[in-house]
C-alpha cells in the first residue's frame, strides 16, 4: 500500500514588522525645522519720471515707439537728411544780425557794424572765429570777474569752440546748423561760423550795454536774469529753459518745422513775454525802453520812406506785404520785420476773415486756411517738398509736378541754399529784365530785399523816382545798362 504524501509546508509570513523596525533604525535623526527667514524688505515706490529719464526725441509720458529695425532706420535717415537739408538751405545766409537779431539792432549802428565785421572774419577762417570767442570769454571775466557769468544769468550763447582741429560738435549751435554731415557741403561750415559768432557778439554786447548801469544795484542778479531773458527772446533764441518740456517740444518740432526755436522767440516777443516776466521794476523799465527803441526805429524808417516819395509802405495788416516798403521805379521791396509779420497778418485775417493780395484784391478766408498757410510757410525742407508735390502747387501757387522738370526742381530745392534757389527763380522770372535781375542779386546779398513784380513809377513832380540812371549817377539808359553789366561781371568774377 502506497505511502501518503507529506503535507505541503506552510508559507512563511514576511517579517514586515521586523524589517520596518530595522528601516526606522537606519534612518537618520530628523533635523530640526529650519528657522524662518525674515521677509524681504518692500520695494521703494518708483519715483515720478523726470526729463532726464527721456531722450531729446521722446517727451515724458509718450507712448513707446516701435523698436523694429526698419522703423529705426527710417527715423534716423529722415532726421539726418532733414537736418542736413536745413543746414545746406541756410548756407550763404548773412542776415542774422538784421533778421534774427533785428530787434537788438535798432539804433545801434556801431554795435551792428562791429558784430558784422567779426561775422565776416569768422567766415574767413576758423582761427578768427576762435579769436572772437576768446575775446568774449575774456570780456565777461574782465567785466564781472566770473568766467561763467553769462551762463549763470541764463544768457544763451553760440560760441565757436574747437575740438581736435574742428568745430566742437558738443558746443551750443544755432538750430539751423546742427548737422555735422552738412559741414562737408561747400559754404555750410563758414556760414555757421559767421552766423553764430556774429549773433554771439551781438547778444553779449547788448547785454553788457543794458546791464552796465545796474551792476551795483541791490537786485543786480535778478536784473541780470531779466535782461538776459529779453536778449534771448529778441535775439532769436527764445526763453527756453534747458532740459525743460518746452525744449523737448522744440526738439521734436524740428522734425517738422524749419526753425521752431526762432518761431517761439518771435511769438514770445510779440506777446511781450520779456516785459511781463521781468521780476524787478528796473528791468521792466529797461525792457520797455528796448521795445520802444525797436518800434520807433521801424516807424522812423517807414515814415521817412513814405514821406520822401522814394517808396510806398503797405499798412494793411491783412496783406502779406504788411510793413514792406516798395521802392518807386525799381522792382525792390525792403523787409525789416521778418518772421514776425506772419503772425501779425494771420491774427488780422483771423479777426476780420479777409485777406488782401499783393495786387490789392480782397477775399474772404476761413480760420483753417489762415492757420494752414501759416504752418505751411514754416515747414522743414522735406515735409514742405512732400506737401508741394502732393498738392501739385507750392505756397506761391506755382505748379510742382506738371512736368518731370518741375518735380526734379522741387526735390532739388531741398538740397540747395535758399538764397541760391530763390535767386535762380527770380532771375528766371525776370525774363532778361536787367532791373529785376539786379533786384534779385540785391535780395540774395542782403536777405532783406525782395523783388516787386509790378513796380510803380512816380508821376512827374510826384516825388523821388528810382531807376538805373539814378543808381549810376545820371547818364543815358544805355550807360546805366552798361554799368549794370559791369557790376554783374564783377560779381561773377568774385564768386569764382
């Protein structure tokens, strides 16, 4: 009989408890929880942004401009060419003392002559320009025992400084000559020196003449600041504080308008800002005297012109020729008011709703047209050319895109000196008339003389009469024409 199989062994239970105890013994002692670190200090509140946080091209609180490479390339190229064009257009302009500094020139012939002489010396060479600046620097040390007195009282200067043998790019400049690239264009750097040095001499000398009797006054510092503000405004620099919001706005407007700083100065002068902003009675009286000096000089000149019969003066403020003198018998107009006229005329047209043409015709005008024409006349070269091409006409109503030649000329004028392009246009319009050609040349040389397309002649016995005979000391008309041709040949020879 077979033996029975032994029973299967029972499965051993895992020693879970023992193994768990061994694992717990092998574990390291738990460390104490880390001490809690103090919370970080709260961030200080952000300070309100100031002008220093922004570049000259970005006003405070302005929306962030696109930063793409194409945008940056376009804006940089536009600004560079616009500044280049502005500097080139201004080359050959010698009207600074009588145009931009006109209100400071009234009844000061000796001062104007001195500044004009030094302006021409600066045009000739860099060394002479630097010498004039050194003399002005030494003058403030001698008069006020302070080498930075003009700067401390706020007088705006445009001295000629050199750096490594050329004009210092960081020195203050007139707004017309801010392009370094344009200095390689013939005549630009010379004109910059003449313009800036002449006006720098004029402003500092007028300041010295006015302030000399107040140097020992109890309010000497305040009086000096008030007089400096007046000189800045009358001299075309304006009351524009450095790093101010107004300066930032002017820098931005320079991308659209030709000379915004100069225009601001003329508005400030017209509304009497130097007089109303003066803090001392002594300065108020001195500034009021300067206003009276300029107004009386203009009145005396225009009255003498009218009374003598040498010319006629337009007295209607609705006319674009307001206060211009037209010489009888010659196609010449003399302008001694400059940029201020535009604002007077615009105000008169806005009030009356009427405009008077050069021929005397009246028509109705709206506010939009008046303001638009005023702004259009102040545009920078590139915006002006774009508007002229898009509208098909320029400010004078001349066509700009009817032929390829007109388009080319409109574009070319953005890179030609204003005097040269204006002279070329006037000679073209003269159609061989020697008197009109001579008037165009005189206008180019003086910048205050224009061409009158329809000169009037005085009737016999009606006063003085101008023609080429009177200019050449008598003789026949043939002799007058020969004299004119001689003068023109001399001009051509000197320009070579």
